[in-house]
C-alpha cells in the first residue's frame, strides 16, 4: 500500500490522519510545524513526538514522494538540485542567494521537460514528458529547505516547463506556499511564454503574484522564428491581453527579454520594443543569453546590452539586467536539462 504523503497536507488533513491511526489529534499540529516551519529531514528530528508516534509515522507515511538525487554548488553559491520523481523521471530546481540581500530565491519546475520548443532553450531539447502534480511542485521547496536548513523567501516558477499549461497544479501549489509555507503572494513570480487564454483566466482570478512574460522579441516576425508559441498566440494579441491583465489586477507585469547577438539585440529592436510596450504597465528584465554547447545562439556584446537598456530607460521603463547565476553548473536560465552529473 502506498504511504500517506505528509508534505502539502492541511492541518485538518493531518488531524484526520492522526485520528485514523489512533493518535491524538493535537499531534497533527506538531507535525504541521515540523513540516512547514522547520522543514525537517526525517521523523526522528521531530523531537517533541513520542517514539510511538514517530514509529507510526514511519510505518504509515512519508514526508515526500520525490527525493534529492544530486546537488551541485556553483562557485557563486548557487545550488542546483536534481530530484527523482516516483516514476523515475527527473526535475530540477535552483536556489540563489544574492550577497547583498537577505532573500533566498528558489526557481522551481512545473513540468518534466517542456513542450514549447523555444529554439534557444536547453529544456526544450528534452521534449515534454508530463506535468508535475502540485505535491511534486511544493516538495521541491520543502526538500531545498530540509537539505540546506534555510528558509526560502522568494519563489519563481522559472524552472523547467510552462507553468500556465499546468494551471490547476500551479494555482494549488501557490495556495499551499501562501497558506502553509507563509510565502507572501508578492514574493512569488510565475513566468510564462504567453499562453493567452490562461493569462485571461489569471486576470479574472485577480492574480496577486507577479506575472513575468518571456517576450524576447520586439515584434511578431522575430518572435515566431525563436518561439513556436507565437504561431498560435500572436504578438499583438499577447500585448493586448497583458494590458487587460494589468487593468484587471492592478498589477504591473514583468517583460523578460533574452538578448541574443544579431537576433534581437539591435538598437532598432530596442526602439521597437519600447514602442510596443509603451502603454503596457510593465518593468523590463533583460537576460543576457546563456550559451550552451547544443545551441548556436551567442551572447550579445556588453555594449549592446547597455545600449538596449538605455533606450528602454529613456522611454520611461524601469529596466533590470538579470544576474547570471550558476552558469558553471548549468543552472542559469535556459540551461536546465536534468542531465545526471557525469562521474
Ligand atoms: N516556460 C516559462 C518558464 C521558463 S522561465 C517561460 O517561458 O517563461 C525560463 C526563462 O529563461 C525564460 O524566460 C526563457 O525564455 C529563458 N531562457 C531560456 N533559454 C535561455 C538561455 N539560454 N539564456 C537565457 N535565458 C534563457
């Protein structure tokens, strides 16, 4: 018989589990705190539980259905976790610490592989296997906390997969992060390649986390050569949908733009982008392309990045350049490909 998975359960569910197993109900609150406040590695660390309760838990339940298969640490401190799922598939997450801030940001996956086929992204090359269920999504954060003993303060859905194509599990996982892990809505960011109908649904739900959109092009022509999703959801329609989204939620969106040499990094591209998003309530996050061996795209020159930034700023946008993190362990944006460490 499958064991009962504890991480992700509400206090009420844990209480019922305790009662079903002839334990007093108040033990559930202790377990709840060990899971969500302390993220302990195992039942023996739940030191205020009597041995008999711990034995019952070991017999009838387990904390997670996924496990850490491998962990790599970059020279900049970034950590990449490879998780093994119960069906033998793999998923990855990345933990980033920025020296000047107390924040600890975890980047998590929502799918095994990815179906979107962006031509520049390493995850796309894996193809698509399946959606992660919400338990597999939240367990990534639990296991990172259990392994490091640190509290994740910010969560970005920017790992493998397209979060908006796994909509119900996405929303359920966010709810659990907010309610049980005590991570505020504003500290959660969901990145999408632009699935229009789902963005409209988020608008209706008055989504309060940050929506980031991988735009990566100043127009439809360029976008469709690098992002197949643009065939289905056109550039103009995407921008208009985002305008609606900002009106309905009152929230600014983040426009993500990966700069690739001679693809989308010219002065004209910057001007055209500034024009297309001029009336969209948005900040821009420029990402310098992370090269990988399987791709022929190149990093832009430093001067091109600065010019691009300057043109957008001159148009009135707030622009940030995303710091490259963990490139030496293939943990940077677009490098997640769930490959096992070669030994
Ligand atoms: N599918 C979602 C979530 C992935 S987020 C989305 O498309 O937004 C990962 C981000 O890294 C996306 O913006 C993606 O376009 C970007 N990316 C992919 N390959 C990259 C690379 N080689 N260098 C820099 N960014 C890359």
